[in-house]
C-alpha cells in the first residue's frame, strides 16, 4: 500500500514538470483547439498547413513564395524611368475695383449686373462679387535725398508733413511699413500696428544722405517685399517722381509694377515750389521737362497698378487726399473670375472693367441726389501675367 502511494506521488510530479516545460515554450500551435482560419481551396474544402512549409523549430507556418513582380527594365538598361504627369487648374483672377465721382468720393451700391470685365477684349464671366471694408496694409515709400530734401528746406518740411499726416490718420487695426530711399531703399520699420514703432521710424527722417533718388529701384524692391502679404495692400508714394540713378529702366520698373498687383497711390511733392519757380522764370528748359516727365511717370505707375495720382499745390490738401485714399482702399468692389484663356504661357493679359447698363449694353448712366448726371471713374489694375508652364 505504501508502495502504491509513492508511485502515485512520482506520477503527479512528472505531469507537473511536463506542463511547466510546455508553458515556458509559449502557446501550443497546431493543436485541435486553434481558431486560425485556413484559406479554402478551389474545391471549397479547407486546406491545412503542409508539414514541409512549417518552421521545424517553432512549428509556425511559413509563407509560400510569392510570384515575382516583373521589372519594367528587364535586361534593357536604357529604358528611362517613368515620369509623373501633373496638371494644374487655372487660378481665379481677383480684381479690386473702386468707382469714384468727380470729387474723388467712392460710389457704393452698384450691383454685380452692371460690371463687365474683359481680358484681352474677351468678356469674362464673374464668379464672385462682394463689397466690404477691411483694414489697410500700406507701405509708405518716401523720397528722402539730399537732392531736394536738404535739411530744413521747404521740400524737407513738406515731406515730413505728408508722412506724419498720413500716419496719424490710420486706424488701430491698419498695418504700416515705412521705406525711405535715396541711393537705395531702406526699410525704417516693417509692417506693424504699433504706432510707437511708426513714430520712431519717422523720427529718423532728419538728415538726408546721398543726392541720388532711385525711384524705380525703391518701388520694385518694395513690391517684391509685399508679395507674401495677404489681404488688401497698397503703396503710398511720396516723391518728386524724378529718378536719377536706378539700376532698372522705366520700362523694366513698369513691367514689374504691372505684374506685382499692388496699387500705388502717388503724391507728387514740390508742386507749389515748381509753380513759384516757373512764375519767376527759374524753372525752364530741361529742368521743366524733367519735372513734366516725373509727373507722367507717377501717373503711369498709379494708373496701371489700379491706384491714383495726386499733385497737391498746398499742404492743406494732404488730409483730403489721404481720406480719399483710405476710403478707396477700405471700400472696394472685389470681383473674381476664371479666365477663359487657360494657356499657361507667362504672357501679360490686359484687363478692362466697365460699368454697363444690362438693358441696352451701353455705358451706365448715374445721377446724383439732385438728379443731375454723375460723372464717375473706374479704377482697377490694367492686367496681370499668366502663370508659366510647369517644368
């Protein structure tokens, strides 16, 4: 009896040792209680793992050899790699439009149906139309050279009065950057709503340096800096309009201004001084032609960029000019269209905006509050450069 009890104890220890050893080896694979589904054969019956396709050390099934993906090249080493083809849809063109009466006041409440936009004389379909008011983002470009703005001269005082006067008319949410130029442009302050930074920048306009006034370089450099700026933006140009030594020609600057899409509001300096010089006979011949050409350049830059040009004869005219500028920048008709010409040729395309009576397709006639004919002018950019092909 005692021998039977010893035999039973030894058997129990042997079973426990076997169980513990199997538990250390991990889960049992291939047992009858496994729940792994096997793929069905074409006859519909379930297939089992082939003993020859199992790992002998773990018993895990081994994936059968997959069919090789044929190479595009094979033995031919000269076959070029495949090239991905990309296509891009034409972007919508957005045009800021201001409609003003003869006194420079913005005319509101003009419906979408009265606007006609053509591109290279081809009518375009308006896709969006809105009227709103938004904060301004202005780069004030100031001519400040020893040529005309020598210390304590009349032009020096006039320049400072215009610059300070405009900065004081800004709203708290308006952004302003200040660029002064003579031989080269210098950014006195980047775009900011901090009026302390603006005043600090203006305080640096004290002693002019060089006698050169490189207008073309200053304008194109500022336009390039403004390209990443979003929203409604413009340049306020305080200048005599004379360019003395720019690295770019007038035509090169004009093309960049057209492509830049930043409206320029040009304010001509020295008008009253020129009037007095002409009356006294001090301004004549080549000097007179220089200033006439300067005025023409300012008008061209302003008109072709969708801005305006002003030539005040008195300092008291500055506040009204700046109010008109602010009204035009804050209150604009914003129109978008998708060009019918979707060629990506990098060519310049002319834009023309007209107000037309849809009843007869004739120029729109408007009347003022007293029923008298109202003269108006439409201001918009003259064109844009189409995108270039994707290389």
